[in-house]
C-alpha cells in the first residue's frame, strides 16, 4: 500500500507539473492574442460611458423623439474618433513632411557647420572627446541602420501586421461593447451563486480602474503636449503647436514616447539654428521627460487609478521587462486590476478571521459542545 501510494503521488505530481508547464507554454504562445484582448477590454470599458451618453441623446424627427440603438451609438463614437484622429493627422503630417524634406536638403550644410564648430571646441578644449570624428562617420552609421531595421519587405509586413492588429482591436472592442452584459453574465456562471455578487463587485471595480487609466492617459497626453508646445514657443521654435501635438500623441508610448516626441523638435531646432537653441530644446525635453516619469505619471495614475507612485513605477519597470513597450503600456491597468483582486481576497480573509473570532467568543469554536 505504501509503495503504491508513493507511486500514485509521484505520478500525480509529475502529471500536474507537466500540465502546468504546458499551460505556461500555451500562455507564452498566446501572449500576443491576450494582449489584444486586454487592450480591447480596456478600450471597451473606457468607451462604455460615452456610448451610454450617446444612446441617451434624443433626435427630434418630425413629432417623434428617437433614440439611437446601442450598435448605432457605437458606430457614431467610432466615426467621431476617426474624424478627430484624421483631422489631427492632417494637421500634423503635412507640415512635418515639409519640414523634414527641407531638413534633409540642408543636412550637408548643417553637418558641415556643426563639424567646424566642434573642431573649434576641440582645439580650445583638448580634453573633449573626438566628436568631430564621430560626426564624420555619422552618414555611414545612418546608412547602416537598414541592417537593423530589416529589408523593405520586412518593414511592409510589420506595418500590415500592426494595421491588422488595430483592426482586430477595433472589432473586438465593438463586440465587447455590444455584448458586455451577456459576457458578464456568462462569466458569473463560472462561480457559485453565493459568490457571484462579490465577483460582480470586483468586475465593476476593475472596470472603473480601466476607465480611470484611460482617462489618466488622456490627461497625461494633454499635460505633456501643452508643456512641450508652450516650451518650444517660448524658445522661439517654429511649429510650436505642431510639436506640442506630437509630444502629446507620443506620450501614450511608455518609456520611449518622450524621446520620440523630442526628435521632431530637435530636428526643427537644427534647421533653424543657432546651436544654442538645439541645446535648449534638448534641455527642455529632458526636463519634461524627467518630470513626466518621476512626478506627473505616478501622481496622475494615483488619482485616476488609485495606485501609489511607488507601485506605478514598479509596474512600469516589470511590464517593460516582461513585454517591452507594450508591457509598460498595459502595466498600470493590469496592476490596478491585480490590486482590486488581491484586496478582495484580503478582505475575504479578514471577514473569515473576524467570523472565527466571534464564534470563539460566543463559545462555538471547534471542540465546543
């Protein structure tokens, strides 16, 4: 009997371990799909109040008041979002392409002037590194970027892959908004009847966290966009409004977003000159990036999501480590959801402890007759 029990226990442990390893591998294979589902859930939660507000609007048609159905309200919201994005894109793209074209045409002259300036600095301060030598080899380094970016076909496939992911997210968000109640009811059937009310409360709290995170992102984009636009305007940089819009839009990309938002401003400053403006622009965006990462993001996310600044920073670091930029982007709402779940578990444990204390105080503890 003992030998058989040992064999059965060992077999059970081995099978359980293999199942867990298989589930872990399956989750790794499905990471991209799970990320798309999570993004769609966050967008659906954030869009839900807007869809409800559109549904409540009454349209006067003749003598009758008509209300939009939920599918039509979702389509109206999508149309408004595409209109706003298209308008902003048209405002940003045309001046940016014109400025970039002019910059490329003037690039040899700019590099020549910069090289002569660096030569004078190196002659005056011999302890400086050989920056002019690095500048001379810059065109070759830029040409070598193609090896890292891949072939043109690879770039095209990545672009189409991104567009396919975007379309998938939009469709999943649409159906999540449309079938939110049915999805929630089906999910609740997985739990015992006495626990469904508490699970529903947890789902509601997680939804509020997701919506708060989405609103927090909009607030962050506005703050950074205004700061960059006002700062570049005070420095006398052209297209300050455009640069502010770019900085605000790239703010949604964690970690590298502020850097991407700074690149157009530095290019415009290079094109305008003098070099002191370039230094001031770099200093401006460096300050914005530091304030954004260490002060604005933690405080805004604490107000919008309820995470402490320390937990926000830890979540960003862990998310970036696990899934890169996308992990950093989704780390805060995921951490907020985990905070809700862990909080509910701890509350349940506290309730059980208090109930056990009351039972013992009433003489109904274990072993009492």
